[in-house]
C-alpha cells in the first residue's frame, strides 16, 4: 500500500462531485465493507499539535505533532518534533509506524526513525516486524511478543485501549505493553498514577497521568510519561520524554484542539 505524500486532512467545506450509481450491487464488496465495519471506528485522520519546552544543554523550545492516518484496515502514525527555531533547529526527528488495524488494536509491520541534528549527518534506523520475529535496526532478530508496539504506535495503541476499554484507565491500574525499540525489545508497564489537570491554551483538561515502568531500565533509555484526556477521545494531551543519564528532557503540551478529518 502506498501512503499519500500529503495528509488526507480536508476542509469540511470542500465540495465533491457526485459519483454515478452502480447498476448492480456486488456481494463481495458488501462483505468486505461489513468486515471493515467490525473494526474499531476511528477517524480517517487525526492531528494533534503540541508546544514543546525542555532542556537540551540549556533551555529549549519548539513544537511537535502526532498524526494518525487510517485507510481501511491499514494505519500510519507520524510523530514529529523540532527542538529550536524552525529555520535552524537544534534537532529534528520524525518517527513513523505503519501496519494493520485489528480488533485488538495496532499491529506494526515497519517502524522508521530519522534524526537530523545540527552539524551532523542525518541518522536513519528501521525496525521490521515479521509474523514471528522483530528485526532490529542492527539486524538482530528477536522473538515477536503478542501485542508488541513500537516507539510511535504505543501512544495510539493506548488511546485505542482506553477508547474500547475505558475501565482500564483508572488510578492504580497498570497496562502491560511489549515494546520493540530500535536497539532492543522488552516488556514495559504503564502505571495509572493519578488524575491530573493539564492547562492547555484553550482551557483546562481533566486527564489521567501514566508513568512507564521497566525492570531492566538503563540510564540511556528514553522514558515517556503520558497524560490522556477522556474528553478529547482519550488522546495524549501531554507527553514528557526524559533521558536520565544526560538530564535532557522535553515536555509536549497540546497547543490547540485536535484536527479531525471528515470520513
């Protein structure tokens, strides 16, 4: 499947030409439509924009964006962030996950990550997901755990879980999630530690705060605390990413209401 170069977001006011009706119905297509309707109903595309603050060898600002695209039973998640001014960023990174959408959520087939840091050559890594194995960026093969997610898909998978099973988003609960990162695989857990308020530019949001836990964590591992807002389709409205060994961190807070594409 080819993904469009441009986002499928469209203005609702755009006009479409009426299509001629088919003279006959085709039962195979009708069965396919029933199969797709059995999948969780999500918008064809959703875009969430964030303001970025943090510390990377000093105070930094920037912006970030999470975009979810669904085409039938296929999905793509793009996570972009820019640290520093847009005309001369200190670091720019894009993380892309693509795969299948099933009744159990996201099933990644490929993860790509591209990083451009000031005064350095671009760095690209790819993780491939086979039916029974995960091929890491260095070529190592690891057993594929059921429900495994990647760096980008984990955020939307959690949104999916809370949308379909809202009782799981309660203080004191934990969500187990196997993760395949570019250089390793491991089991993580997200603990729902508290109810909290995130102050967005368009008003306060009631959220649930999740904190990651990993028994074999290393100081070089990035960790992401996440705040989900039930009133905004359980989307992540704040994400704080820390790297303990360097003291670097970035804090993403939703900048405006999510943009939803028409179906």
